């Protein structure tokens, strides 16, 4: 048998069923089998979702996260009534209530897990489009026409790609087939397995992943063509050699979750490996200062962009900024400085560690910033020459569609990738040994909780499901390409300004 | 380099087990007694630290659990479940939410800024202070120093009725006399809590803390007498003029209630002691006249106008009363129009529950704020209001050791001070005095909504 090195392979962008790595996946319902069960296995035939399976002639613990619910279970042909000894009980899962928060509700977590496992939208009534934050994306709705505008449209050929270089300046011409790439998460804040899983999954879809500000571990070399390397204020691990490896270089001026504050990696997470890549000392906390002390004006900024353009003569330059009230000015400044991609990171974005006071209060949510920047760039006549990417609170395919309809060309995600790896947003990435679920940690034991192939596949599945949803959304709008959706605010409604907004659930069959 | 203001914090444990967010429901029946129990593998050693509390007659696991669900998902018989702790959910009220109460406890215990992983998990926006964001800038403001300039950030504010300009006589000699002022190193004063299981010990703890961080505390006159050793840091609230003569000698500042003859009384107090600072407390419904009244009081020489909203931060006794942030914007605007803004010192209190509320109040126009309830929450108050009904305090705040209490309050203020520095660093503001009414560093939801969704999507409003 030939040795396959999955560590350096780009996997195919195909959905493969990838169940939870824990014994008991969490779903909205609980299926309990009492001791009365005599393993007759009649239930295995009664369930359409394969909740019940036999293992060695006996009934295995039920996969109750797939269960369609109490109504289904009590139908005459289904599990509860088909059990001759009455051993099956289906109820609401009490654990679900203890999960999640307002932005990532327990429904959104569980539905994202479902997508990562199966590549499909959950059937059991879980909300998969919005969270419960009560504003922004969660109050925006897609308004589909009552009748299909273009029934002849071939759903499978709907274009979801985005052009990253719109300048025609002789640098790389890059189109990514999905309107999303992976946001910067540094080695150190997440494990190498998590990092590689994201890179492999986005590479599978022909897209990119940003390294974050933690250097460029050697394990990433096979994926050079799918990596964006970040130059941030701490310049950790930034060398000419790393800048020359890649096709896209990202300047990070600020991060949405902690704008104006810079980064902070706590000492315990700075292991030997992390310190080596970052060229620092193990065990000692690392600060990325704010701001770039070499940049105090747009002219300085141009000097920065010119510098990397000289170091790498083919690479595209992305500028990542947060969302202050003058973000439109920053945007036009970045355009004139020569950026190909303007990446705005809204205030509700992710982080491995940030003061709560900053996450909640500083800078504006990205829902306000996208149209502000988009419309300003249109007014200035340069919108067609720069790619606008939004991040900071993009959780679902619907968020993507809404962000694009507000004026972005594409989006960057981070938290959703981790959620597909079974992150449940306990907010403890920064404490002690790091993530108890082995995602955002460098602890040797905890890192071992996750397998690379499993993790890559989970993200591939989620992205597959997102793309299908985006295609369905475009199909219902009668749009042949996601590029036609950019800035189409006429296809959106906001619950505060419009009454009787129809439900935009794409699980409902078209009439 | 001159000595920098620093609040010295030290870990000060709770007296009672903390009420945690999550609970674990664990059905022992059916347990396989498997050798490799998930409980022993807990990353946070929760199951090893758990103990049976005789106070609350329950397992005290809640305070250690960090919600990673590993045990829930790992138990082979699926016997472990998680719930939200109903006791936690019942904490506080709509302003002092369970989240805020818990965060305040942690800050009082550790003195550290709350830091966490993953993005913000709360509501998009909300009423009151949750309807605004502070601003920062990426590139174009050369004044900002960010977090690494924090040692140069000053949080000092002054309390005084400052003359608009200096006056000189014909020979160029300064005519304006010395005017009294107090300078406190952070824009936070203490105000007496509206309710609570108060005792001599509690008053002592609060006064001790005010003295240690060098701020001032408004206290009822009788407490000022009892706490004579802290008089430099206490502001006696003189309901009526019976004690005026006896108390003003020892104090830098006194406070009187607003009323018909308040202005006259201010003159009388100032006549008794020339360098005395006098504050007027406007408690009841301020209404639209509040701003005019603030201007009037400032013209009459009042050093500090203290507006107290109800404990939730809204105008007391008014239906649909305004939030203090809106009151502050209104008063600030009127003082500006009247060309009194630099002369007046305007303080708000009521509903200041978190560090961000301090900055937000100031951006709306207050010179400084006063805190009340958080002082008690630092002492483990659960905002259960048993004391208001005359029932026993579940954590017996009245029996605390004053030194313990003072440490807890100092810790809380230390954590708040650091949060002020973080936010000011992001804004590129190095002087707390410059926060007052700084419209260039604040975004209000009504403006953002108007500019965005109302403009783009509003025409379909029906």
C-alpha cells in the first residue's frame, strides 16, 4: 500500500458523511432507550433518519442528534410506536438550552454541526439562517420574488465565484469559486491541526486561508498557493521568504473584535513550537501593538503596500481594517495606496482573546459598514477596481448573501469554521491550556482530540452546504451569478422598516 | 517621569460560593462505574474541586464548570446533562443582568479586566448604553498611541466651577481670585447605594476604598460624622441645614439637594468657608427643565451638578423617562449653547453598572459619573432586594470585614480603570477630560440606522 501523506494533500471538494468525534453528538432532541429494550431492532427500520443502528446484533446508542422530533417519533409507523416493549422515549434535549449565546444560538450551533456532518441543511426545524441578536443580519430578510423569475436557470451552473484582482495590473489573476475565504487565525491561537484543516478545506474549494499573525509553519508549505500570509503590527514570523511564498499578502491594521488594541497571546499558549515560528521566547506573552508605528497617514500606508509589492512582484495586497465611522475614508485611502482587496472586519468578529469591553463596544457592526464603504467607493468611481470583503459576524450562508446584497463582493469567515469542528463557543479559548475541545489550543494532549482528515472534511462539508444554499438563493432570485447580487439592497427587507416580510426559508418547496 | 496613577489590586476571594451560569445534572442511577470516567478527565478538574456547600445545601460544581460539554458528550450512558442554573438566571434585574453581576463579582475578586475568547455573544444592540458604540481610527489620527501608550493616558478629572476666562485689571494684575477645585484621578465618584444590607462596616469599607483610590464618596451626613477619619474623601449629603456649620470644616466638598432655596444655601455655605466645593443633587424628575436648571446652578456658582437617575438609569418617577445618556446629551448641549460648558462640572449617577458606562456617559456629555450599586455587588450583593423588603441578606453584607470589603471595591475599580484605559487607547484619547461630550468618538444606533437601513430599505415601510 502506498503511503498517503494527508498532511500535504488537497482533498477533493466532496461531501463525505463525517459524524461527531465525541460519543454523543448534541441535537435538539433526546432519544432514550430504557432497559426494557430487547434488541429486536424493529426501530432501525422505522426511522427515516437512521437514528437507530445495530452494532454486533445489538442496538447501538441512538444518534439522537439526527432525530426529526417528537411529532415524527409518535407517528404510527415510527420508532416510539414500532417498539414492541415501549422502550423508546423522545423528548426535548435539556442540554440544548445551555448551549450558545445571542449571536450563535443553540439552533445555529446545532445546524452548523449538522451541515458539517452531512453537508445538508438540517431537516428537524432547526434555525440555520440567523441568530438571536435582534439586529443587523438577524433582522434582515431575503425577499424572494413570489414567482421564479428564471425557471430555466440551471441551478448547478450558477456562478458563485469572486474575482480578487480587479486592477488589471499584471499581478496574479485570481478568482475563487466560492465567495468566501478563511480569516486569519494564528498558529498559537489555534492548533496546527485546526490551521491545516481550514487551509485544506478552503484549498479543496479553490479558495484561500489567511495565516493570521503567527508566522508561517513549514507544514503549510504544500499549500502556498492557497494561503494568504498576514503582516500585522507585531511582524511575528514575517520574513521576505514567507512573503514570496504566497499569492496574496494581507496587511492587518486592526481586528474587529478588538479594534485599536492590538493582539495578545498569553504565555501558556506560547509553546516551543509557537515560539520558534514566531521567533520569540517560549512561555512569555506576546503583544502585537496597535497601531503600525510606521503608519500614521495614508502616505505611510502606501509606502507599506509598495514595500510588499516590491518584495513579491506578483502578489495581491489585501488590507484588513476594522469599522470606525471613517471606514469609508480608510477604504478610499487603501484603494489609492494600491490595495487589491479591502477587507472590513466588523466589531462583532471573532478572536482568541480580547477584553469583553472591546468586543462589545468599539467600532460599528459590519452590517452598517458594508453599505457605507460600498456606496462611497461607487460614488468615488473606483468600486469596480477593488474587491470588498466583509467579515466580523458572518455565520451562515444567509449572512453571506445579505453581506453581498449590502455591497460586499465576498466574505471571510473564522468562527463558523471552528463551529463546524464542534466549537460550542464556551469563550474559554484564552484560559489555561486553551480549548477543552482541542481546537484553539497548543496543549499537546488536547490537540490530540482532533484528527486532520476529520477536521478538513467537516469544513469542506459546511462549505458545500453553504454553496448549495447560495445557489438556491440565487436561483430563487433568478440570478445566474453571485456577482449580480452585489449591492442589491432591493432584494432585502429589514423587520424594523417593513411589515409582513415573507419567510425566506429555502427548505420550503417552491410553488 | 512623574508618578503614574495606579490602582493596586490583589486577589480577594468570595466569602460565599459564587452562583455560576451553568449547572450539571448528573443522574447517578444507571452509572456503569466505568474506570475511565469522563469526570476524571475534566480539563478544568471540576469534579475534583467540587464540594458540598453547607450554605446552599447543594453541589457547588456550578462555579467551576466552564461549559465545555466534554462530560456531557463523553459519558457512555449519557447520564450527565447541562442546564442553565436557575439561581443564576434569577440574579439581578434587567439592568444588573446575571452577566453583569457575575462579571462584577469576578472583577471584585481578581481585579482583572474580563477577557475571553471568541467574539461578542450578546445582543446586537439594546436600550440605554447598549444603543451606542465608541469609535476608533485605523490610520488617519496621528495622536493615538494605542494600548502601548497607556502609561501616558490620564484619567484625571477636575471638579470645580471654573471661571470662563481670567480677568486682569488695568495694570495687568490678575483679578480673578483662586477658585476651589478638587482633582480626582479617575472620573468615578462613589454615591451612596439606594438600598442594601448597610452597616457601619459596609460604610467603612466603601470609605476606605474611596480613600485608597483617592476618589470621593457622597455619604449621608450622619455617616460623614461617624467616618471622620476619611473626611478628605467624603462628601456629606446635607439634607437640611442643621449640620452645615458642624460638618463643612472638615470636608472639601458637601452636597445639598436641589430645591427652591438651594442657590441661596450655596451662597451661605460658600460664605462660611471660601474654598468649599458645593454640589447640588438633582434627584427627582428633571424633565426638560433639568438642562436649564443645571445652567442656572452653574451660573450661581455650584461646583458640581449631580444628576441622579433611578437605579436603572432612567429619569425617576417619569413615565417613559429618558436614559441618563440622553439626559447627559441634552444637558451638555444646553450648557454649550449657554457658553457655560467649561465652567460647569456635570456628574450623572444611577444605572452605571459597567466600566463602559463610564466612558459612554462622558462621551454623551458628563464630566464624570458616580457609581452606587456596583459597590455593593463587589461585596457579593445579588441584587435580590431582600433587604428592601426587610428580609435577611443572603450573603450578610452587613457583617463583612471592612478591609475585605474595601479590597473588593478597590479591585473592581482597578479593573474598571484598566478598561477605561483600553477604550481610551483605542479612541486615541489621552485625557479623560477630553472625553466629555466628544462627539467624534461615538456612534449612536439611531444615526447608523438612519444612514443605513432606513435610507436603503426604509421606503418600503408600511
